C-alpha cells in the first residue's frame, strides 16, 4: 500500500511539473489553444467550394443548334456555367486567353448533316492550364456540355422526323416524341446516409483529429527532449521514480491540455459550424482519449530518440505532413496503391477520423476493430517509449 501511494505521488509530481512548465509559457499555451481555433475558423469561413467551370459555347452559323444561352445553361447548371454563346472560334479563344472562361466548346458546323449520314459529330473542347486537377474538371465539364449539345442535335433530328411523319399523315407513336428520344432517361440521385455533410463538416472533423494528434505529438516530443537538455534525465536516473511512472505523469499532463483543446474545438465545430452529433458523445471522448494517447506516445518516442531540438521539430513536422497526405485528409486513401493504404491504416489519425465520421455524421458506434487498432497503436507506442526511456535512464558504466 505504501509503495502504491509513493508511486501515485511520484506520478502527481511529474504531472504538476509538466503543467507548471506548460503554463509558464503563456505564448506557447496561446498558440496551442488559439492556433487550432484560427485554423478551423479560417478553414470554415474561407472555404468557398469548387466553383462552376465557366464555358463558352461556339455555335457556328448553319449548325442547326439553338443560339439562346438559356437552353444550354439550364441543362448544364451545377458544375458548368455557360457564360457566353459565340459564333466564331476566334471570339471564344479571346475569352479563354483573357481568363473570362475556363474552356471553350466548339459545336460542329454540320452536325445535323453528319448525323443524317450516320456518322458521329465531334465537339472540340479547348482549355489552357498546366494544373492536372483543372484538366480533370474540364474533362468532366466537357462531358456534361457534350451531352447537352448531343441532346439538342437528337431532339432537332427527332422533331424533323416527327414533322415529316405528320405531313405524310402517318404520325409517329408517343415513344418517338422528340423530347423523349433526346433524353429517354433522367437521373435522380439520393444519398442514403443520415446526413448530407457539407465540405466544412467533413473536413472540419478531419482537422479536429489532426489538431488533437499534432498537439499531443508536439507536447510529448518537446517535453521529454527538454528534460534531457536541462539535465533532468540525470536527476531522474538518481531518483526512485520509474520509467512508467514518469511517462504516466507526462501522459496525464498532456492529456489534460489536449482535452481542453479538444473540448474547445468540438464546441466550435458544433456551435459555430453546426456539425451534427448523431452518435454517442462518449464514443467521441473515447476516441479523443485514444488519439491523444497515441499522439503522446509517438511524441515521447520522437523526443527520446532525437539528438537535437532541430530533429524534434523536423520529426514532428514529418508526422504532420504524413498525416495530412496519407491520413485521408488531403487525398482519399482509396486512390493510393494497396500497400500505401495498409501502411496508412497504422496512422492514429486514419482510424480516429473514420470513427469520428461514423459517430458524428452517421450516428453509428463505428467499427470495433478501428477502436482496437487505435488502442493497440497507443499501447505499442507507450511500450516503445518505456523501453527507450529505460535505456536513457540506465546507469552509465
């Protein structure tokens, strides 16, 4: 009993030391607490979403296509905004050169005759960009505009056939109606998810997980490294404190700071950005605890194996970049090769983000295997930190 009480007192002593050192640096605390607020506020208020692709449609004289912009604008509304109808390629290219449009679509001058001859008419699409993402958007927009122009060509041909049949006193059946022939089907999209999250909701939750992990990694790495630089490692080596007790004290201190930051961020997300909480809030608290534990363990391990503060900073930034690019925040993991997907699954942020999405946006508890894997990562990093600290505290021979 006496030994247990002594161990608890040593853990509390480390906890008090860590909290005192943290709050002795008010600017550091302000950065830790206010920094995530600034990130989320700027992200939420500054993100405008992907604007519609601006297009100019070239309708040559004699093409047989209507030249009123409303015909095409209404059909292509959404991802494409047809801002002009031009009669010549040169006029449209001038718009493209001056940045007034993102792409130009040139309809065939003899589209009607081409169709009547049993051949496929060609729509030419031109744009000017070196950004591959813009190229992807342009390709999607071109397909949408192409379907609109194709519909008009087919509708016009069907209308002429309908008129010819009526003139010959042999009207066509209703299934050959011009509008029906031009567009025999239409799509009705329905999302079966319980919510239709906005970009701010979806990525705000990912940013929450990223900030929680990064705060824990940074505090853990700097805390243990600065202990060594100040000569406290030698003091710990001579004291009765054990490696596990020392680390538990640091875990508790970092957990308290991270808990305050996490609570503030959740209040901001739910209160200011209206992120729904459909699931059990206790599951959110559990995930934050596991994520903080994993991040703290990773940070402590970085601080224990680093030889300079520059290495600590570089390693924490490397963890941050890796989490952004391979944690599902910047790019969907399904777009990576299979080995990368499996490796990314061992990043704490990957599992935490998936669980957050299930709990907050779907109202589900999340896959138990994700909880187990996140807990296993946290435990493995704790054990690795204990081993590294024991080697550092081992008596010098």
